[in-house]
C-alpha cells in the first residue's frame, strides 16, 4: 500500500473522530454567550468549523448578534416520567 494512502486514511480517521466528538458535544451541551449570557445550541457543522480554545468557541451569538467566545453549559435534563 502506498504511503500517501496510509496518510490519507489517518487524516480521514482524525476528521471522522472530530465530527463524532462535536456531534456528541452538541447533543449534551449548549453554549452561553459571554456578553449577553444567552444560551443557544450550535449546529454540528458550526461546532466543527468554528475557532475554539479550551472548550469555548468563537461564534456569533444569535441574540445579541456579536462575535464572542461562547462557553459550554450542560443542557437541562429533560426527564419524562410516564404514568
């Protein structure tokens, strides 16, 4: 197997893992704007391609429309007790 094929497979696995982790993160975490404190959900593609640093992401807040570092906050648990 040529060496470039192995490198492409490794890069593909790294990209797939990054998408998987961001998908998991968007399922369990919302993001909170640092400027207006509103909480919002990010689509997976925004979570993958936005700049990030130590868990926070540089995105535009949908409420105040300003670019800011948004911090992850755990989504509220939605418990449905069926009676």
